[in-house]
C-alpha cells in the first residue's frame, strides 16, 4: 500500500453479498463491488486494496495497517458497526481520511442498527445508497486524500 492506495474493508457476512437477503443488500456480489471500487479509483489514478473478514481482530489489524501513508479508507464494518469499540478505537487512531459505508439504510431498519460506534470517528458517511455507495466513497476520498 502507498499514498495512492484506497483500502476498502468489509466486515462479517459481506462475503455472502448477492445471495444474502437480496431484498436488503441487492444482487451484486462482493467481487462486483471490488470491480466497482477498482474502476472508480482508476478514474482518479488510485488503486484499491479490497479485503473482507468475518473476524473483528483481523479487521482491527487491517485498520491499523492502513492508519497512515495511504490515500484513505472505506469501511463497511457490517454487524461490527453496532458492537465494536475495538474497531472504533482503531479507526480513531488513523491519520488518513475514513469513509463509513452501509449498503442499506441502517436508520430505517431495526432499532439495534441505528447506532454506529464508527460514525464520529469517520470523516464522511455514505449510507443506504446500495453498492453504488462504495463508488461514492472512493470519489469522496479522491477529493479529500492527503495532498488532493
Ligand atoms: C451490513 C450488515 O451486514 C449489517 O450488519 C449492517 C450493513 C448494515 C450494510 O447495510 O451494508 O447493519
């Protein structure tokens, strides 16, 4: 990773995108989302490092890895959004721009999804825009990356 890299992190169950609750998350797969991010980033001369894990500690490790020296971070922490102080603390320690993304509108769903531990440690938020939200997040980072 270098200062032209956008790190895109995906949390638990997003590996099942496309087959998991398509009425909520749509029919695109995570591979489709990666292609979308790569194409969007390429338009800005950026590259993408795209990752997914079902494990909180792995996500914490990856946030720490990207905490400095990259263009920015896109984070869809999925279920950990609503539970993880550890991920929040890792994001808080970052010195690069961070965008929180959710495919669905978490504020229009069950009450337990309304609160995000990550919101106030991220610089921008794209919520409820479907997978196109990832593209919007990369566009935002391109405009706000260090030195942009
Ligand atoms: C994805 C999940 O897996 C849920 O746990 C979140 C988020 C919402 C999304 O909309 O991308 O509550």
